[in-house]
């Protein structure tokens, strides 16, 4: 499937696939729990990784995006646990 939707000439590697899956998992969990603000956060993170700075490498941008997504996801999971498990 990734080969079909990938633009010609782009290399598809496992890291890119996993990063895309993490992005989608983040959005699914956030939106399924009513955190529509996650779309704004996600957009800001994507823009932040696209800003070109000569000191930043692609691996830095990947770590930046993944780290921020995991941080936001852990907060969403914590709020879900607090609202649905601890308060009952």
C-alpha cells in the first residue's frame, strides 16, 4: 500500500512507516476521546518539523516530532484514565 501512494522517487523505509503510524495512532486516540484540540497541536508539530534550520538534521526533526507526539499522547491517556477509571 505504501508503494502505491508514495510519490515517485521517494524511498520508503520502516522508520517513515512507523512515524506515520504513530501520528495516526495519536490522532485516533485524541479524537476518539474528544480532544479535538489535538488537531491544532498536530499541525503545529508538523510545521515545527518542516522549519528548515541548517543546524537541524532530519533525524532531529523526527525525534522532535515523535517525542512531542508521545508526550501529548501520554497526557491524553492520563486524562482518560483519570476521567474514566479513577473517578468511578
